[in-house]
């Protein structure tokens, strides 16, 4: 690993530690990057390391239109909640296979997260797809 890679990794770890409280929950509110709408209040989600593929960010109408392109990102750092009613403001796409993608309910940009229909108690919001205030 090069020196610049070490600096990036340590900065990323520092940034992440600023987001997590002593009890492992988000210590800042989670908001949409585009419109600033609140997705989750502070203290409502736990950090989860799970590798999930999310398509590139776009409007809901384009996301659920059956577009079969696989342009997107494999992300590993997510906020996890076990009840959909924990969210302040989130929308869901139509089923894409056994997956529903989570989007901002106000501006409909997404996906910001992921939910598998096989597990009714697992909802993930990607840290890289939201802001923390």
C-alpha cells in the first residue's frame, strides 16, 4: 500500500468514527445528498458491513423501468435498520427481482439503499449515497 493509500484509509476510518456513537448507532441525521430531506434521525441505525450492489443514482422512473444495464457500485458500508417505519422519509421502487431499492421520497433519487423481499427485517442505506448532518 502506498503512502497516499494509507492517508486515504486513515481519513476514511476517521470520517466513519465521527458518524458512530459509543453504542454503535448513527450519531448524525442521515439526509438525501440531492435535496437534503431527512432519511433517518440520529440514533436510529447501526453500521453494517455487507457487500451489496446498487445501480447508479438516477430518478425512480428510470430505476424501475426494467433497464437491464448493470452500471453501478458494489458498496460495503451501510446503515442498517430492522423496521421500515424507522425511516423518516424513504420510498421504495417496484420489485426488481427479489429486491426493492430505497430512494429519497421527496426527490426520488436513488437508489440510496437496498431491501430484499426474502427478509422483511433488513433495510440498508449506503453511507456513500447519503449525507450526514
